[in-house]
C-alpha cells in the first residue's frame, strides 16, 4: 500500500513561500518515489525550477521514509544547510510534512497534494481500496467496499443511474453494488443485503482520530 500524491503547481508552491528567499528541499524515497512525485529525480527537478524562479536552494535530501521519526535525525545531520534556509519544502505526503514540522522551528511547506491510500495494480496505476472509515461493512458486502468502490459512496444499494452493471458517474467502471449483489449471490449470502444498516455510523470518522491499544494488542 502506498500514500498516493500529486505535485502541486509550481505557482502554488511559490505562493506558499512568498517572502522566503532561501529553501531546503526534502523528498521521500518511499511512496512519493513510487508515484514519481518526490523521489530523487523529482527533487532535483524541483531544485532546478526553484532556482530558475529566483530562490536560493541551500540543500536537499531524500529521506528514506519522510513520515518516519528518523527524518528528524536526518535533519540534524544536515543542520548547517537547513539552518541557512528560510523554510523547508517537503516533497512527501501530509504525514511527512507533519513529521518535519515536529523536528524544526523553520516554516515548512508541502510540495505535494496527498490523494489517498492506494494499492498498486498495473504498472503506474493505483486504486483506492479503503477510506479507513472505522465502521467496516465488508462482512455484509462480500468484501467489496461501497464507500470507495461506489462513486457516490452509497451504503444501501445502487443509485437509479446505473446501466447494464456500469456506474452512472464512470460508465467504464462496474457498478459497485452490482458487484456486491453478484458476489453475494455466488456465495449464497444474498440475504445479507437485508441486514446492511440503513444509516452508516460516521462517529469513528470524526477528526482528529486517536486510538490507544492495550498491552498485548487487545484494544478492547
């Protein structure tokens, strides 16, 4: 699983950094490297574009995993270059940005938009499988998530717009609820459709979320 990201337009990056003349660029060798949004080639390209835009790049690095706490140690190893910069531009997901924030008193800016947690399919393609909603319905929907597989995130059945098993919003995709029905039918579990809650419990999706796990892994 990877945190899927896209690069912000350079104009937006520069707008965030307005008033800052010098910058340190930090990329990530894990998810952004896979997405080609914040690995070494993308960091070097960003350094070049920032320089052309008149910014002084005091240094750069690609942390192995930007969201890991070891990034704090990496910043210490590069403290001289970091201290010369007015700000740090982070080419990583939102978790990576917040990790850097915890380890510096510099202004920190994101160079990427974090899109979703996705699974890699064919080369270069990623699919969102789980929204981490905290109230899983997979046991009732034959393992097909209606929150992510349905374009409208409907939890009580298909909308009236699907045609020939295809989605109204994305006609090239299968309707999630048709998939659910067909799989339940094959499993002999069609009656589960009558047990799906009419209303979804969103209480566990309130932000910010926290979870304390008891010793031994039993969170009871």
